[in-house]
C-alpha cells in the first residue's frame, strides 16, 4: 500500500494546504505508510503507482478524480467544494456552508493540527502576534501596521505594555514595506519584532507564548484556539468570514472584524483594545493525534474493490448519498447503483 497526497499551494493558493498535508505525511511515515506529495499542477494519475490518493484542494477537476478511480485508486478529498465531486470519501475539516455538497465527515474531529501542540506549554505573556498566513496576498499585515503607526494616544499607551511580534510567511512579497513599518513603530517606543523563515515548531512556540493573535480564518486560527489564545480576525475574503461565522467559535475573546476591504478602523481599535484587557475564555478542545488516527482509520478501511467500469468508460456518474459508512453512486449510462464502504 502506498499513498499520494496531491495539493494546490503556492502563489495565489496560500500555504495552509501544504502545511496540514505535511503534518499528515509525517504521521503516515511514523506508522510506516509510504507517502509522496505532489503539486496538483504536475500530477498525472497515470504516472502514479500509489493505490490511495488524497486531494487537498478546493474544486479539483472532476476529470482527475474520475481518472484516478478508473485506475483503481481509492480517492479521499479534503475541503473540496466542487458540486460534482466524485471522491470515495469527502471530508470537511472546515465548516460546511449550506451551498457546499454534503460530505461524509465534517467538523473539529477532522481538523489536522500538529501533534507538537500537545508538547508545548501555553503561557500568556505580554506580546501580540500578527500573522496572516504563508502568503498574505492582500498584505493585511502592512495595512494593520499602518493603523498601529497612527493609533491614538490611548491606544499607544496600552500597546506599550506589549511587544508586537510580526510573523511573515514564506510566500509573502512585501517584506521591505513591513520592515519600514516595524522601524516606525519602534521609533514610537512600541517594541516590535519581525520574524520570518520560522520552522513550524518555532512558530507554534511563539503562538503558545502570546496574549493575543491577530490573524485570518485558517490554520493559524485553529492553532491559536488549541493553545487557548484570544484571537482577533481580519479575513481575506467573504468566504473566510462565512466559514468563521458558521464555525460557532465566536466568543467574548474570539472575534472577527470582518473582511479586510470593509475594514472599519473605529470598530477594529475598539475590539482590539477590549481584547487586550480580557482574560481568555476558550472552550475549544481538540486532540491532534486523535484526529490523525481517526482520519487514517477511515482511509485504511476503504474497501479495496471499487466498481471502476463506469469511471473508465467516462460515463455520467453521480453521487446519490454520502454517509459515515459509505458513498453511493449512480451511473446514468448503465442505470445502476454501486457503493464504496468504509469505517468511521
């Protein structure tokens, strides 16, 4: 048995898909499962000898999924919202919006986080983390630091009790601009540090030892929750804002100020200053290793014999139903039902 993980990442797609699949890969390797990671732009199922394929990308082309199944591969998809998704198992670790196709599994039990979180002690120190993912394509980091440069005297007085820690991801392109803003903040006696090229372990250690995390909805959000941190979101898109609202995770100390292009400075400053003085009230509970075990058990329980004929002939195949035990298909050409079974 061997596994291929196919991801969409890089410029325009962010870094989260790669990061969480690297975590899954590391876990597979620890339990002696052979695994390789491919970029979806370069992936050809015909050249892949693995018998299990995991896709981690939104809206994977139906033709790739169908070809993979026709070649006898078992196909699992994470957070693929394409309406015609034909994967054998569809898992939503992120919240499922009403317009999304129904998955087999969804919710916090399927979030992939680094098990190192359980090894790192969480403390509330007098610092604030600003991190908007591996790419931050909208440069929310720069826009936020500009607000801090011009913040009023009350805000300045409160901020001087904290160290501002700015973390840039590997795909971020505005480093010079951020460095200039960091220097301006330091000239105002606001202690500000810039971090880049961090290992994931070092990143988690910074998150574990902070008071407040300012980020957008995604992996950093869930990692911060796992450490019990206060969180303030400025989201990259309406899609991310909808996901947060659907998550049910909004509390007195976990808040969103909306999408960056609708930024309301007054609302942000008021929410930000309010969070600085509040004690965290985080009831989010997640066990990273248990989630990895749960996901792996589903993958390994997939039945080995899948009806491939309808896929290999490029028939019109539809999903009839997805449950925690099976996925039922219907071939419109052959006028027949078939199913794939697994264990939750």
